């Protein structure tokens, strides 16, 4: 007796599949497009996507061994360094002069960390290729849209004109998981075409930061593709080393900056301001001045207005040596740990690390919520791509003679 199909359907499984598809559509397709037109798209859509994935996992149990994965993250070197960094950031509230604003920022940081962890734990153990192909389609369509908007002018965007630049920064970051997925499926021509489209969009924007970050990522991608081990070590040591040695940069780089840009250039002025901050209070290099002081202190005259808008300056000024050391360990262990699981994914992962780090060094406002949301989206994209590598080739049909 054949049972009716309606009796074989599992309503909860069907609902979970629908929620998961909506979550990935939001993550892979909605966010790249919406980020071009509104500054709040990332902050709103990223939590929505994670919530949809969590609901889907709760309905069908697609995410297995959640407890083991959680313990593995917490006890890893990167997890311990991240908790130390958050703890030190919380302690810095004691001596920051902007306690209410710093507490709000710390609350947002903890919320972002929990959201990233929830999205990671809710990711299914195996990803369908149909869901993952949405990513390069979304990035490509968003890049073409960004090119059209850049050519016509940003009249339809936010009044401050920053949405297009932020959208292109988001596309530069999302390019690497999209290229990685296409490369892992042997679609290298499509990956190259997608990279060209995104690079053209970044070239047409008024802010050169996105193109500069893309260039750094492309160099690391090429190096890692040629030598995976060397590329991963180079990325890890460069990121951690620059962060640890950042206070020496204004003294080392200034002669080169003077010769390249001239003594009256903004770059030289920012290096002079950084050196002045270090020489005025050298002991504060150990503890820092507390959370939220780099941004607000600039407007209240606590630091020179020409001080650099850079991740390297901000973490040292706010959290000092302890925060910088914890951040360096976090970066090094994350890069080394991410590069060894799937060799085919290594070049794209290293390029994403390098691009995000370069953008932070070039000063795009890494303390803002949209930046943390962007990083979470990129991390979840790579986790999904890694879960989609369980089969890289279709099984071949074998014909046998009868008899």
C-alpha cells in the first residue's frame, strides 16, 4: 500500500528548510545588494539571517554536536585570546573618561560576538550547493549595480553619500568567499570575471580604500595559491607583528612618508600626531586610555585632531599593550587555524584576512557596528563554504556488461 505524500511530509522539516533558505538568501544575496543603498542594511539584515538559521537548526536539528563545537571554540587559543581581550576591554571601563558610551560599545561588542557564535553553531553540517551558488550571484549583481550607481551618481543613496563606499567595502570582503566557492567547484573563469567586476566597481568609487584593500588581498591570494604554507604564515605573522610593533611605526615610517608625500602631507601630520601621543604619556602604552577614547578624545581635544583613523592606533591608544598582545594572539591563531582544514579554501581565506586587516589599518572606522556585522557575515560565508566541501566531484557512472 502506497502512503499519501502528505503523510510522509514532515512539517517541521519543511519549515526549517524554508527558514534556512531565507536565511542564506539574506546572507548571500540580500546583504550585498542592500548595503549599497542604506548604511543600516548590515546591522539589520545580519541578525535577521542568523535568527533564521538558528530557528531552522532548532526545528530540524541540522546543526549537530553543538556542545562539542562550542567547547572547541571556547578552549581554542583564539577563543581564550578573544575572551582575554573582551575581559580587558571591560576592565578598561574603570579608567575611561567616557563611561556611558564605552559601556554601550562593550555591550555591542559582546552582542556581536554572541551573534557570530550563534550563527556558527546553527550552520548545518552539510551545505547544499544550490544555497552556496547564491553568494557569487549576489556579489556579482551587487557589483554591477554599484557600477551603475557610481556612473550615474549617488542621488538615490543616503544623504551623506557613504552608503556606496560602505557597500563597495562590503563587496570587496564578500568577493573572497564568493571566489573561493567558485574556485572549489572548478569555475575559475567565473571567479576571475567576478573579481574583475568587483575591482571595477571599487575603482569607480570616490574613496580609494576599498580598492587598496582589494589589492592587498589579491597579493596574498596569489602568494597563498603558489605556496599555501608560506602564504598562511606570512599573513599570520604580518598581522600579529604589525599590531604588536605599531607604536614604532610613526618613527620608522615617517622618513619614507616625507620622501613620498612631502613634509606637509596629511600622512606625515598623522604620523607626527601619533608620535606626540606616545611621547607625551609613554606609560599609558601599557594600559591604554580606556575604551571609546580614541574617537571621542579627538573631538574633545584630548588627542590631536590629525591623529590617524587606524585600527593599529586605536587599539593601542584605548587598550594598550595588554589589549594589543591579546589581539595579536587572536589574529595569529585564527589565521593559522583557518588555513589548514581545506587547502582549496586557503587562498581565499588568507585574502579575506588580509583585505579586512588592510581596511582596518587604512582607517575605515572599525569601531562601528556595521564593520563588525560585515566581518561576521564574511566568517559565516566561509563556514558555509567549508561545510559545502563534503563532495567535490560527481560520482562516475560505471557500465558493466550483463551476463
